[in-house]
């Protein structure tokens, strides 16, 4: 009986050692919990001034005042038309008092995280991720607000338009992808919804190696797949243009000042 008891005790010890070893082994190979996307850019426009380490107020070809002449736009973008107030970024278009107001009768605001000189480094650019912009838009003939992305290389292609609209049709939001290869056709889509013309909305873009997906207020509204999807670092632009070949000039019904209000910009990767 004592001999049998020793064998029983030995078996118990071996079983315990085996269980302990299995537990330790399992602990060594159990993966850590999956981590979600990391917030790499978060701008809520606190304070009273634009953060110049993140944003500039003109395109790289002219850091003081700028426009896009090829679009026949009627405004100069000036730093004075960009304000941060009560947790909002305000991009405001108004009649100009500049000396050349015959050629550019309006002034307006824009911001960009792009470079401030050709071949310079952008203040913020990224490849792949999710962008969210919380904003409200003005209405009025000749107003042309947009949120878009351009290559960090300072090339004009590829171009991703997260949002483009005209003040004469504020219920229509336009989305575009202009491929890097200019021989290829652009991808375009329109969302027509009455509520887009009023209130605040959240615009989002998800960018992966083979797909772009657009969201408005959490609803997926469009996507593009395939080789035209950009694969290079890109920076952000938000602006309020006035006039130009696309929206046409303002008319007597357009009320100035007119303002794009942006509450928050975030990027996850």
C-alpha cells in the first residue's frame, strides 16, 4: 500500500508539472490584444490663433497670398480671412478692398498642411488611413468650398476630393479622384440630399492600398477601387473659392461675408 501511495503521489506531481508547463507555454504564445488605428493628427482649433506648426494659409507657390488662376477664381486667399474662434476654424469670403480688386474682386480663406515652397516638406502628410472633418458650409451662387488632398511632392496629381460643392446647389456634394496618370479618366460621384445644405456634417475618407471609401455622417456613400488609388504621401487642403469656371461668378443674391466653419480634423493610421 505504501508503494502504491508513492506511485499515486508521483503521478499527481507529474500531472501538476505538466499542467503548469502547458499553462506557461500557452501564456508565452498568446498574442496581445489587437490594437486599433492610431490617432496621428487631431485638430480641434482650441485657442485664439491658427497653429502654424500644422497649417499654412496659402499654397506652396506663394505663401503670402495666392489663388488658382487656371480655375479663373475671383478671390485672393489672404491670412486675414482665416480665424480661429470658440473652437472653430473660420474661412471667410468677402468683397475685396485690395488695389487689384478689378481682377480679383473677392478675398477668402484657405488652410493647408502642405509645403510652403516647391520641393519643400509638408507640415503634415500621410499615406493610407482615415480622415474625418466636421464642418458646415455656406450657400450662395458663386461660392465653391472644398476639402481635398494633394501629393507631398507638390505635383498637382493625384488629387483626392473629399468634398467639393457649389453654393448654388448646396444639397449636392461632389466626390472625385483625379489619377496621377492624366491619360486616365477621373472618377466622379454626386450625393444629392436635402440635409447637406444645412447644419454640421462629418465627412470621412478611408484610404487603403487598393480602395478609397467616402462617408457622410457615418454612412458610406461612394468608393473607388483599383490601381488609380494613390500610394504616396498626401497633404490636406480646405478652402472657400469664389467664382471660377465651375461655379460661375456670384450674383446679387449671394450674401457676404460667407464662411466655411470647420470644427475638427482628425487622421488615424
